[in-house]
């Protein structure tokens, strides 16, 4: 009932997670309100991302050059490595400017229930890198979850005798949170990790 | 901080109404999870829509041929014309299969407050068509709003002496609605237009 080109566009939008029929229709019709230049730019951006974006040869962060800009930057601290579960975490930390060392991006987290084992998330490459470079500290920055804990414990154990300081992000009450909406585990962690007021 | 091609894609998604920075980022990263074929299809669908979709020469419904499939269909009832405010309404009626006559798509609705006058929404073309074709009934199917009412009244007045039956969609309580969430105007209309039970 739709003209074929509009139908194809609706089908494309429906490939995205969280976008159903109605939203896809709304987005497809919005395309008709864009300038021709904007549509061309959108179309070529899609092809560019598909053609040019790949993982950094060293740290796996998504990049469109051989090494990502962080690995190429010799002014960054090279003695501390932040291990994250995906490139989005790198971009988030960089947006906020709260970490100035190097990163290593795993291919997700270990999840035995989903059949995801250490070798599936590229831990070998991480360990090789840790052995090659001279890091004084490794920070784990995974989302708080059982998968995050399993992955942290697994890597920590394999690094045990190297004398490297191993840390992870603090858990606790997020700034601005309403106490009544916090889950039990978050509150329990915040209580157990309570700090003396100086 | 993002690779340029990802940044361009995020910027493209941000052109859509209702899509902010975070959603645009999420969608751009979702593109990276699509198959290369899906991305190419998406990219070419965008160009296709831009190149091929235009208004039907007769009724203004969006189409990729000279006349839309409804105007080209000689089996449809040709004595009743449904006037709508945009092509989306046509596709909606067709999806539900609840109207079997012809359509005419205006370029929006008259809105004096926004400086949108009758000539801006293509009423001349509609009137020419009504004079040329032999409609027995014109149905107005605008969204219930003051703009819809102004547009209805304006067209009705110009057609007054032609002896054509003029109707509009019934307003009232939508099926499945919770009474407590209905606005005053809807309830008032439903009360004024109450029907005897047969």
C-alpha cells in the first residue's frame, strides 16, 4: 500500500532494536521532510560507517584509522589501563574527560549462562598486551552485573602473580538518586563500602 | 572524540524530530551491528525515497509513479472523495481498508495563527477537481482540532451551491478508552451527538 521506496525505508528502520512498525513509519515520513542534502549525507554516512569503521589494532576501540586516537596519543598516561566491555564505554569516559590513561575494549563480558567464555571476549589479546606493556594499574570499568563480576574475577586471577595493582570502579549510591528507588544490592554495596568522613 | 564517520551518522539521526543526542548515539551504534547488506539497503532506500517519491499528479498522495495506485484503480468508487490533511492519513485508511472511494491530500490545514491560508494548502487544486469530477459526497477526515474545523468550514462554504453531500468523520468516545482520561471536548461532542439505541 505504501510506495515501494517508502516501504523499503520503513523496513530498514525496523531493523533497529526498539523500533517497531509505528516508529519506523514515523521516521520514514520524517525523511521526506529533510533537505535533499541531508538525505544524501545520511545515506553516505551509513556507507562510510560500514566501510571505514573497524577496531583499533591495539585496543579494539572503534576507529576509522589503523590505531585509534587514544593509542596514537603519546601524551596520555601509559602506566594505567582501563578495561571496558565495549567501545561505547570508551567514548563515554572520553566525553566526560575523567580518565587519562589507555583503554582496552573486550568483546563483551564472560557469561557462562549464555555460553560466552573467556576466549570469546578476547581476553588472550588483553593478557598479551598486559605482558608486553608496563602497566602499574589495571582498572576494570564494567557495568555492575554478575557478568561484570565473573569477568573481573577471571582476569584478576590470571594476573595474580604479576604485581600489578588491580582496581574497579566504586559502586554505591549514584549522585542525585532518590533513596527510595535504589535496589537492595546497590544499597548493600554502599553500606559495606562506607567511607569515614574526613 | 568519536571517529568522524560515526559522528556524521549520529548527526544524521539527530535531524529527526524526537531524536536527541543519546538516542542518536544508540542508533548509530546499532548500525554497526547490522549486516553490511542491511546497511547498503538502508543507504539506497534513503536515496530512492529522495529521488523517486513525489505527489500524485491528481490527488497529491505520495507515490513513486505518475499517478498513485488509488487514482489509477478504475474499480474504486469514484463518486465519493475523502479529503485528508496528509498522505499518512491515506496510508492509514488503506491499511485498515475502511474506505473505498478516492482521496485528495491537502498540504496541511488552514491555521490563521500560523499564517497558513487557504491558498497555502492547495485548496484551489481540490476545488478544480471537485468541479471536474462528478462526486456525490465529499468526506472531510481531518484530525479533530480548530484547524480541522476552520478548514472544513471554509471548503464547505465554497461548495455550498453545488448540491454535493458534505460529511465529516464522527467524533466521540474512542473504542477501548477509559472514561476518566477523556478530555472535556471529546466527552461534550459525544454527548451532543448521542445516538438512539436501536
